[in-house]
C-alpha cells in the first residue's frame, strides 16, 4: 500500500521560496507569528520540523496559497503494517 507522507526537507525549501517570493524576511515572519526568536522559522526552512496547523494557516494566508501549496506530499511505498507500528511523531516534528 502506498502511504502519502510530507517531505520535511522539500517543504522547508518551499516555505523559504514562498517567503522570499512574497518579500518577507525571517524577522517579518517572527514578528507576524508573535515568536520571541526566529528559530522555529529556520527549523521549518531547514526541514527539521513542520509548522503547527495554526501557523500553516497563517503562512498560507501570507503567501496567498493553500496549506497544500506549502506542504510537499510524496507517496512512499512503506508497507502499511510497518506504518501502523510507528507513532505520528516518529515521522514528523511539529513546532
């Protein structure tokens, strides 16, 4: 069975590309999101973790796209029974 999964690295590259195309600096996003420091944004861009769903909604609005326009989803051929043995956090980190 093919399982769709979010590619963290490519999603991070996409966030960076969309940020630049929409003329936002990392500091701009930090301020808009109300973060004390920009570390979470860098982690998103480096593909270390995903934005939380509320932050994805904000990014989608800022970048004039959908959440699906931010996430890079790829099919993987991990056997479904193996997939069931993993917890969600084994695949994704969310900030």
